[in-house]
């Protein structure tokens, strides 16, 4: 069986790499000996992470400050990666303003779509062609438990995460014959800086207790090449089954929405 680096190297691209789950992915891939292209809007945290990974793992790291919701995303991807042999792409970037749907500006809703829908679409199309042409590689699109049902306070974000899951599942089937593995990594609440800044409240349900980023990324890399969708954590897998297979749709929406109202109102 081919090693991880043989299958998914020599270079990996991590979009949304500056902190949290993206930084955790970057550290894990560096541990596998993959060279990295780190993408995010803020260059400072990327440079700090790149220095750490070069020193600890002796790999090459390229850093590119890039607006993943920008209309020039495709051009930026080409400029950042056209001279390296990319074998793995992870789209981790997400934007999620929190509040009642009508209280959030329409412009912010469009930004959610640009980062969470248009971004994964552009990345998957551009690198999907490159990976299919080389006959091997992988794509991971980060999704969310909130995408399994309508969710108050993050209604538009939840809808975009449903898109990410379904896109990855379709590509899992289409690109398999080209030798490319695709995974929708479905995460629940995770202790990232963004999560910790968004609320200081403790979840009322044990199903909503947050995971550590390293737990999410470890599970995702195990799932890649094994299945189209992977839910991170046993607790979240139980919750996903409960919401999708046991509870009536109305009850699932109410249960999740009440929890998000508690956390964010």
C-alpha cells in the first residue's frame, strides 16, 4: 500500500490555514513529510506557522495571502501553485456571521456564499482537473453538523455547509475513477479561536460539547480514501444519526436551533 506521501504528496494546499482546524491540518501534513502551500487572508499568522513547520519538519512551505471569497480567487490559486506538484487540497475556510437571518446585512450573507460556496467550488474545479490529470490525489472539503438541518442564528451558513457536503459526495463518486479521493469532513463544535470568540456560554446538550481541532483533523485524514463523508467524533456521529434517522425533521430543527439560540443570543 502506498504511503500517505506517495498518495497525496509531494505538495498539499491548505485554504484557511492560519488558525484552528486549518493550522492543525497543516501540522499533521507536515508530519507526513508533505510540502505545503498555506492560504488565508492574513499573512502574519501564515508566516508564523510556516516558520514553525520549516524548523520542525524540514519541509518547504509557501505562503500566499489570499481572499478566498474574492472574485480573483482562481487567479490567486494559479499564481500560488502553478509551479508545484499538488497532491492534496483542503478547503477549511468558512465565514459565519451569527444572528437572526433578517438582522444580518444582505452583503454579509453574500460574503458567506462567496467564502463557503463559491470558494470550495472554484478550488474543487481547478484542483480537481489537476489531480485527475495526474491520476491520484485527494480533496477534503470541511463541512458542519449544522448543514444536516436548518439552524437558527446561522441559517445561511448552515445552508452553505449542506452544499459543501453534497458537493464533496458527488465528487467522491465522479473523481474516484480518476484516482482522486474526495471527503466531506463534517465537524461539530470545535474549540477554534473563532468559536471561542463567538460565545462564552457552555452548551446545554452533551451532543454540542466542542472537540479539539486535532481530533477533527486526525479523523479526517483517516477517513480520506475510505468513505465520501466522515463525521468527526463518536458523539457527533451519534448526533448525526439521531438528527437524520430518528427524530422527525421538525424536532431536529427545533432541537439544534434552541441550542444555537442558547449559545449565541
